[in-house]
C-alpha cells in the first residue's frame, strides 16, 4: 500500500519499516477533510470546500446520523412553513450565492426583511430599525436579512453537494462511535491524523477533522477543547403563525420573562421565537391552539402585569372561552387607548399552524479555542449564542468563509492543511470576533432581563434616543443585518 | 520562510508553463532537501518531486516526516534519495531530465559554488527554470544571519554559516550565465521576526538599489534552450 521509494542504510530502514507496518494494520480510508455534522454549518462548509478549484483534488467526507438523502429530496409543504428557521445576513447570503449554493434552495420560500421594530415592555422604549440604502453599496441593493427555514437551506446545500461537488462523499445514517489517533503512530499526538470510527465499523483517517456537530460536539471533546458559559435557564418556544395580513417586518418585544420575536415569511406567514422559563414553556406549549395565538397577540401588546394575570388564569385551568374572552377584552381596550400605533405592532395572528410548536433550551457556550490538533470547529460547535439577535448561524457562516479561505491559500502554498500553523490562522481571525459577538448578545440579554425600574427606564431612554439618531441606527443595522 | 519561497516557485512555474502547471505532474529535483520542508510542499501542490541530500540523516528525517502524511505517500509524487547532484548526473538518464531544479539555502554551505551551479543547470531540461535561494554577503546579512542567531540568540549552532561562503546576487548571476542559463528575476526574502512572517521583497526599493536583497534572497534562472 505504501510506497516510499527511498535509499537509506540499515538502521534507518528499520525505523521506516516499523512505521510502514503500523500504517498497514489500520486499514482506515484516507481523507483530507472529514466534516462531522450535516447541519447547516457542516453542509455549507462541505459545499464551499467542494466548489473551490484549488481544493479540487481533495477527498472530503461529510458524516451525519440522519437520512440526508431524504432531507435533500425535501418537498416543502404547500400550506405552512416549518418552525425551525434561520436569519441569514445579506453578506452571508451573498457568500452562499457566489458559490451557487443559495439558488438550490426553494427561494420562493425565503423572505427578505429590511425592517425590525424592537420594543421594551417594561420601560416602553422603541427602536424602529429600517435598512438604509447606503450609497457605498448601491449595487448591493439594501442591507436586508433573509428569513429561511433551516430544512430549506440544508436541503439546498445537499442538492448542491450532490450535483456539483463530486469530491465530497456524503456518509449518512452513521454515528461517530469513536475518534482517536493511531496508538502505534510515531510523532507528537497533535500532529497525528485522527481516525474516526463510525457505527458501521468504517474507519476514516483524516488530515483535518472538522467539528460541525453542534453545541455538544464530540469532535471538540476529542480535541480536548474546554468550554465555559451560562445556562440561561430558558427555552425558546418556536411556532409557525398565520397572520391576518401580509407582513415583511420583524418584530421583537422584550418581556421580563424573555424576548418574543415574530419574523416574517411569505404569504402572511410568520415564525415565532419566544424565550421562556421552563414552567411557562410547558404552560404555553400545551395551551390550545386558539388560546396560544391570542396569547401571542397579547404578548406584543399588553403590559407585564396583564400578561402575569393571563398566565395565572392559564395556570388555574380557566376555561378556553373565558380565557379568550378575557384576552379579547384586554386587547380591545388596548387598541382604543393606542390608536395609531399600528405601524409598530405586528399584524394580529389569525391562527397557529397545527403541531408547529416546538422548543429548545437556551445556552451560551464559549470555547477555549476554535482549533486543536488537526481539528477545527465551525458553527455551534465553536460558539453557542442566545437567538435574540439571530446571529448563531451567521457567525458559523463567517467561520466557514474564513476557514475555507485559509485552507485555500494553504493548499496553493503546498502546506499541510491540518498543520497547527495553518489552523492557527483561522483561530486568529475568528476567535476574538466570535467572542465579541457572544459578549454583545449576552449583554443585551442581561440588560433586558433586569426588572429594576431604574434599569428599565435607562434602557428605554437609550432605545428612544437611538431611534432618533439615524447615523447610529444605520450602523446598528449594518452590524446585525449585513 | 518556506511559504514565501514555495509560492514564488509556484508562481514562476505558472508563468513559464501555464496556469495549471503544478498539477500537471512536472518533475522537479530539490537539491539539498534537508528535512524535506520545501520538498513536501512542492509535492503536495501536485509536482513530482525528487528530494536529494548528501546526508544520510537528512534523508532519514525527511522520509520519516513524510510517513506522517499517508495521502502524500500514496500519491507517489514524493521520492527521497541520498545522493549529491554530481553523483546524480553520473546516472545515465539524469542529465537534462527535470522540468525544474530547486536548491534552497544550500549554495552557502558548498565548497565549490561554481561547479555546484553547473550541476544544477545540467540537471534542468533546456528552457527549464532553476531556483536558488541563499544569503547575500553584506553587513546586514552578517548581522541577521550570523551574529544574532548564532552568537547572540543562539537559536542555531555557532559555525552553521561561514560568512566568507555567502554569495552575492551578482556573483550568482555570473555563475549562472557561465553554466549556460540566464537569470530571470531576483527577490529578497525578508523575515518579520515579530510575527514570524516571511515575505518577498523587490530587489530594489525605489532609489535604493539592491535594498531588498541585502540578506536572504531567491533567484530564478532559466536554462538556455540552445547549448551553443
């Protein structure tokens, strides 16, 4: 199998032949890059590496326990949208577009969003963030965010992988059961090629192992990269809503119990992300559909005290019609006293898509490093943030842009793309940026989590002040949307 | 430093042989390959590389290091031999058999640089490029390549470099012309010790002639097509 045509003398031959036999016994398949995790980050990285001409001769594998073939063939439902969605910034969308990855998604199911209204329930502050058509980027249209269902993006990426990336092997329906280096191999452990053992007993030995396997990454554990962070003791409840009329604006309201956001989808649909503690989560997750949509209307309009009263009624098992009548009465008196403020309010919810409510826990995880010995982390494996600013996958896509560029340049220079000197360049570019974004998102969460009157008054003052400063607003918009 | 000089070699090969030159499997010899740092990089690009070195130890180190990259070994593009350029030329089919000849940081250690350059040129096919990197003989090079690393910082053993053996770009160009080739281009290789980056510098900085090649430099030459 191995042919190193060498001329050496006796004792050297002995050393080399020992290395020779150890390699023969492993019988692992050899890859340049093995990506663990076929979610949006893993698929986007595979699609990017697979489309770079400089990496054309590289062997790349993408491993996932799911039946990715089915995801690829996904036929979107005609009467609803899925509740797991992503917000993609304009620059990340352009990046995916430039590689031909974006156009393979069902683009008719993508909603452009160029306005966001953020309000504070406690202090009454409001910021209306409208995307500005900046003179410098006139050709780039506006700085808009794109709302897309996670499955729509992943299935589009998988179609691109199958159709235009022959160098990428998709290995589906297998779990990673172990990662280790060859115990008999010589040299420092950090420079040894990891061997990934799969549940079907295949063994892949790789020059570079990518952890795109999410918050509890097994690749990160193998590399011994530590993490720290906080558990927000909260969950995000997501659902698909049908609105009373078409809407292209994102709305977010900070409630003392956590932020609630309504994100636009085409055809009068919207995605709901509502952060709650686990007790309220169970209460709202199991509430009847019609009560739930009334409560969403209420959560965007009513005061904190009123919301507490409604939750109490729900806890006490108030009958559905009585609870709905109570909400309807309170909403009616709200519209009487707040006539004319409709532009800052989302359209009323007509219905919730049946069985669309699902939830996930909210955490923040910071890694000690994005790289280890022949290991690089991308996406949630390298950073977990609160979804309140919709930055999770955007940070992941920026990781991917950076890592693919680093690997492309290293390949052109004939470098070993798994070498620590190469991976250090990726860590140097991305680590601090990710950390800064995680810090900002965490600060926003803490600022709005405070219930003290002084803090809420101060933040509402800040929000209203920001709303009157167009220059500061446009900087904020370009920071979060472009 | 390896990155900068290897990229320079790639760029020159693409200029001479066309855009996809390195992936077409051109045959390259790396004379005085040492531990195989540049040899491996050139082979990973897609070139077919023979690394030769006079020292058993260097060839052993290079061979063992290459074992760490099984994909590179399987490609069959990398070969090491313990042989000198002069000995290689004695073999029947070695003369004028390489699409490129590379010799990095070697000539400052050889006793007869003139005949060494002659051997390098003899290995190249007519019209093929020859790359030689070495150290100029200047006050600056004595400071940055001998005094500081060998005697002050002691990061390399004292006596590694003999200042008198350093070759100026003019002397090297003369040897190349005498050996039947012509010099194409000379670039400085400047090390940034703070970030440990190395970059290519032009030979002349504006009004300062030869400012870029005061210490380390790389020279690209091309063997004449006619042997007149």
